[in-house]
C-alpha cells in the first residue's frame, strides 16, 4: 500500500487521532473514503477513455498498414496485364481455329 509498512500506518493513525480527536475522526475517515471513491471513479473513467482511444488508434494504424500493403500490391502488378491475358486468349483461339 504505497510503500507504507504497518508501523508507518500506526504513526499516521495516532497523529490523525491527536489532530482530529476521537469524536471527529470517524467523520473525517468517512469523508476521506467518499473522496477516495470519487477519485477512483474518475480514474476508472479516464482509464477506460484512454484504453478506448488506444484501441481506436491501433485500428486506424492497422487500417493504414493494410492500405499501404494493398497499394504496394496494386503497384507491383504490371500495367498491361489485361493485354497479356487477351494475347493468350487470342493465341488459344487461333490454335482452336487452326485445328
């Protein structure tokens, strides 16, 4: 717990008991507990928003990587690939007609 040992916690409790007195200490502890609960809720909300933003950024990064890979694949295909396919079909048609 924050690097505090039992001996440190006892000293803090005794000081709090002396400062606030035995009558006020329970209400101070209640308000401290409520404050800690609120802080934890805000930290949880912040953590969730941060995690959501990180997931969204990872998705966007994956999308950009996929786009770049697709663009590289498109650029690696010869520009006249359609002409080659037509040439093969034409030569096959010519062989069939010659037979």
